[in-house]
């Protein structure tokens, strides 16, 4: 397995709309394993392929406290939504930022599993919110898009400042004296 690099906001690649997966093969299954490893190590509860610069419609999630319920959704499509859940969301692509977002509390969805079978399932609470958040990524949308322009600008500046402070300054070499 390999830990993948997670793109960070405002990277323009996060705005790419993902394409459907045509065939579930060993390459897709390996990507799912790598995404799960990356998500767990980050640590997070969900990860969309778009976030690791692979622009296909696939996401992984595990909202269990024990981290022992990995789920993979290929070509996920929400069929029904109901209820409202407002909770603080974070995102591996927007590190350290948490903001309140409203989403449906219950969803019914159709997706393909790792065996290539189309399945319908339901999710509620945190799992429903997580799946909606990750599907947004597949559409090129981030949770910060639900916030005001002012909040989004502040988040962007805060992340850029944080990156600058973590990046070592380039070494400036003294010029050789002219001879």
C-alpha cells in the first residue's frame, strides 16, 4: 500500500469534476486500499479520489470510532435526501479549519462496490454528512463553498500563512568576491 499526497485548498485541481469509473479492476481496488490507508493516516473519516489528484468518481469513508468499518463507494449517486444536520465539518484538503455546514441527515444512494456490483444503501447522521461532503469533492466543490466570501478569504489567507511558516527559507549564498 502507498500513502497518497492530499491536495490542499486552494489547489485548482480540487475543482476538477470527476469522471465515472468504467470498470472495477485491480487498479481501482488498489487505489481504494491506498486511499483508505491515506485517510486513516491523515487522520480523517472520508476521502474522495479528487483529493489525491485522481479524478474518478470514488470515495472512501469510515466513521466508526474503532476505525474498523471501511467503506468504498464507486460512482456514488444520491437518490433521496431528507432531514437537516448542522455540524462542524473539517476537510483533509483544508487542514485545521472547521466550520458549521448544513446537510441532509439521511440519504439513500446508489453506488458500485469493489466487486463491480451496483448496490443501494442508506446512511444517516455522520456517515450521511461524510458521504455528501465527499461527493461534493467529486463535483469540484469544497465545504468552504458553503461559507460566506469573507470567511472563505480568511481561510485561504490563514492556510497560505501557515504554509509559508512551514516552508523553510531558501538558503542565500554570499557572492564570491570579484577577483
